[in-house]
C-alpha cells in the first residue's frame, strides 16, 4: 500500500494555471509524460471546462485544458516542476 501511495504521489508539485489560477498537482515523468491531479472540480474551477459544459459538451475524456497544458509546459521549461527523479 505504501509503495502504491508513493508511486501515485511522489514528486507531485503544486502549480497554478497562468491563465485562470486553478491549482493542480503536477509531476513530470518524462519530457512527453505529465501526471496531473486536479484539487478541485475542473468543471467549476476551470473556465475552459465550464464553457465546454455550458455548451452541452462533456469533459470526461479531457485530460486538461489547453491553457493549463501550456502553463505546465512553460513551468517545465523554466525548471519550476523539476524532472523525473527529482
């Protein structure tokens, strides 16, 4: 159980979206793989998700919104998220 918890939560860092300020936990597993854990209901805290729902769409298959993805990519480039093993 401890190994599973370590695998799921080790290396997570808090990140606030540059656009809307929604806070998520992020871990860069590799340059192409990012784990994101939402701390709030994305449909109410993220304007992109809220708009999708207001338009009658579904968000179940969205990993994240493009703005948050860009914000995380910028933070990774700037060294704010560390890297694998850090």
